[in-house]
């Protein structure tokens, strides 16, 4: 993984073994998605939308990068995914199994070890590479920047299916909004769906 992470295959790269620690830390973080000290963490819980999005973004990126022989960017994608899954405290089998199959061409020894611990007797190399689902990559919410007289004060996560009126009502009902209004009247509220909300006083 370290050699792949150095950069594009066709380019010459400086050999610096100090960089091995970065890949080693990534592998340790991967291990901690399955194990915490002597405790097996993997559960049968249903995955969340964020966990599914993180997994399928990874599969899509690695699928593309393998075809292009862009192994360094694929390794970067793994590092991002492990960071995201770690922050989400994801230990769900339905996420970790396809993640491990995707990782196996890059870290075969670690993947084989964890695959066996997941309860499988055959080699992970015989498992078909997972396909990504485009539906999991669609955004269902948007972090709207909320502006007052053109100056952004905060952001608010709102459902993308909400129409202009519903977005306006949701924003005006927020405690933060009332705080920034300071009791002053509102002349108009400009809502650009999926983009921004601007409150004009």
C-alpha cells in the first residue's frame, strides 16, 4: 500500500520510508473498525444513510481508479472512508464486509485475516468485487447557508424535497434565526432551493 500511495505508477518518486507510518496508521484504524483491544465490535445493525453513502462513494472511486491504474488516489479514498466510518462509529457487518472486499487487492493479508474472523472459510479473493449503488450517492439533505442582509450567519441542514415555502417556514422557526433578527421586522425572505436562504430586514 505504501508503494501504491507514493504517486502515479508512471512517475518517478522519492523513496522515503517515513511515509510508511501513514499507511500503518490507516491499517490500524481499519482494524479498529472490527476490534477494540480484545472486543469484537461487528454488529448486525442496519446501516445509516451516511454509512451507505461513505461505502458506495468509496466503491465508485476505487472502481474508477483501478481501471485507470490510479492506485495512489484509491488509497487516499480508503483513508477518507475509514476516517468517516470511524467518526460514525460504524461497526456494521453490512458495511464492513463490502469495504473489506474492496480493500483486499490493496491489503490482502489484513483482509484475509478479518474475513476469516467474520466467519468465512473461503478466501476473500474469490468474492466478487462489489458494485456501487448510485441511489446511495444522492443527497437527501442540504446544508443551507442562512444569510441576514447578505451575510452568512449559520448553516442549517434541511430536506431537499422541501419547497420554497416549507424552507422559509423551517428557517424562520429556528431559535438562531430569531436571535439574529433581534426583534426587527423582516422585509422579505429569498429562498434558492438547494442553495441558500437570505433574510432581508
